[in-house]
C-alpha cells in the first residue's frame, strides 16, 4: 500500500528515483531555507523554526532572500515564477513584515501565513491577505493549491519559460484529510522496524530519556498520526495527477522537469520517541526525491548521495545560469539526471541542527534538565536547548557511515556503521578505529566552516582526500567556535 500511487506512476516510473536523498537539517524552516538558497544552515543562518532562529526574519529577508534560486531565475534568466503553499514557518509574522512582504523572485505569490493548516488559514495573495474558512470545496488547502497551480498553467505567458514551486503542508500536522479520504488505510500502522519502541542506549541523553516501552496510548497516538498522514497524502497525489495532465494538455509535459521531494523525514516510535523530526537518524534526515523531464530515462534509480542543497543549483543549471556566479554549497544534479558517465560525485555531506528551547528547566518535567521543549505526556521530549549537533554522513564504495558530535558539556559522539546496522541501534564511537574517528572529526570541522566550493571537496573515503593530523591542533579553535556563527 502507498498513498502516492499516481505520483509513483507519473514521476518515479517516468524518470529517476534517488535512493539516497537527504536534508542537512531535519526541520521545516532550515530545510526550506536550504532548498531556496542552495546553502547549508551555517551559511544561510536559519537554524530552527523560530524568528530568533532566523526563520523568515528581517535578517533573512535582507541577506538571503535576494539570492535564492527563484530570484535568480526571474531576474537573470527571464523566468515567470509561481509560488503556492507553505513558505517558511514564521512567514507573515508581524515582526517580519506580515503577509504584505512578498520575497523577491516571485511573479505570482500565494503563500500560507505561518505554519501548516488545512482549513481556517490566511494566504498572502501577492501581498494581500485572503482568509479561508472551513468549507471543503472552496477551502481545503491542498485542493486550493492545485486549483491555483492549474490556473497559472492556463493563463501564464507562453513566451517566457516558467518555474513553479508548490509546497503542500501535507502530510504535516494537524493531518486533516479531505472528507472523502478519512476512512482510508484503516488497517495501516507505523512500521515496526528493529528500532521501534526500544531504548536508545548509548545515545544522546535526549534520546535516552524516552520512556521504554512506550505507553499503549503513545503507540495508538503514533499509529493514528501515521494513518492520518497517509490520508492527507491522497490529496497530494491528486494534485500531482492534475498538474501532469494539465502539462500534457498544454503540450508542455515533454519539455518540463518535475521534482518531487520533502523538507524532512519523520519518526513514529523509533527509539521510543512518539512523533517528530529534528534528530540525526536516517528516518528524520532521509527524504524522497523523484525527477522526470527531458533527457531522463524512465524507471531509473540512482544511489549517489544527494541533498536538498542541490535542488537550487540543478534548476539554475537547467535554466542555463552559470553556477560559478552563485555562493551555493550544493552541486547540480543535471549530469546524474542525464546519465552522464564518469561523473565525480561527493561521498559525504554535513548534517547540522541547533536545538530549540531555553536554558531553563521545564516545571512539568524538572528531572529532565535544561531547556526541554516539544514534550509529550510522560515527559518524553523531542527537542532541547542542547540538542545541537553536527554530523558527517558518508556513503562511498567502502563505507556507509555516520559520525556525529553534540555541542554540549559532554561533547557526546555517536557513530554508526549502516552497512552492519541500518537501523542505527549500536553506537560504535567507543570501538571504531581511532584514526577513522580523527579523520571524521577533522572532516566535520572542515564542513562546518565550508562555503561554496569548499563544501564540495573530497570526503574522508575519496582517493583525493588528504589528512594532516597536525592541522587538527592548529584548527582546534574551529571546534570550540563552531556554533557561535549560527547563534545570530
């Protein structure tokens, strides 16, 4: 069973599926900022979903927004650009210019005020507020986005190329399915992999604190959430089908690239964490990425390590823009899409997250220490002030490895060999070869201070990698300093 049968048939089977697509930060706002800018979070400085974390802040608007890939498409490549749906979580906040702020680069702008909703929301329609209520046929957001998109395709100019970004909040909470889909998937429950409902031993304290086994009510809650998420995706599947049919009707399907992806993964019960994202594990950082378009052979899969910072460079490359003129950290996927032979590709990338929460104790959960947030009943908390980490995720011919460091008092380290342990149950930080640890630590410091081309240098397991242990000591200041640049 899958809620995305049409999407699979119309995009994946007609194009390419990337089996190893990731986000450098498993949270909506930093991840969306990475898609728009082609940059890692330490370079776009959006670190979490709050205004203080630079989500849609005045600073973001001034320093990053003018250089997003849609801004370049419109100003430098002559594209007509269309946006519909969820932009950044704090978009429309009064302190950030309200819904009157239309970011540069968009010819048509239909953006959701603040975070995900399905009914009773406000859209910024080219800077003017439009309220929506709770009548399914005129207000259900996924369908409204589909209709606006079809209208754009109907009335746009045929003399300029076009770019559309349709950003459905589904399957984000509150998981409100369309009425015709509320009875679907009644027998579906969250996957019971080997890391489901087990204690996260040898992991960061935030994971260790989860109550194991989970209560029956927590399990029921997460299964229910899983089912409802699937139900909301049925409307997304309808949207994809309508768009593909419209492009076909317009005679534009064969010369249009279509990308389907997500801003983060999601966990449901792994290591006894009921539901959320924000953690460093595969289930949170791995996302789908399907692409069809001219020059892409059907029914392909690709195992290369790709990330959402690659989307901007790829789309600019398709539009013929010189990527050397950008400050983007990602790489164009175009050679992979075309099936070019002998492409040199990355073997690792950076994952980084700065925890949300304040440096005080939660009165409802005093035993949990400072700054916990996003807590469930039983004091199972999904985030904290010091849930701040950075990882190198490596995938090469010889290694499938993740090395992570926490920026907390204990400088906690987690290392996983995903070849032997795909569900990341055993932290091998204490048993892995010391030389590998040192190399990974050094590579992490390099990636955390990288920008543009330096983010694309050879990884630890590439033949071109050079490691000089002496540099570890001269560079040691980087490690102590590494999150200060983010704390804007």
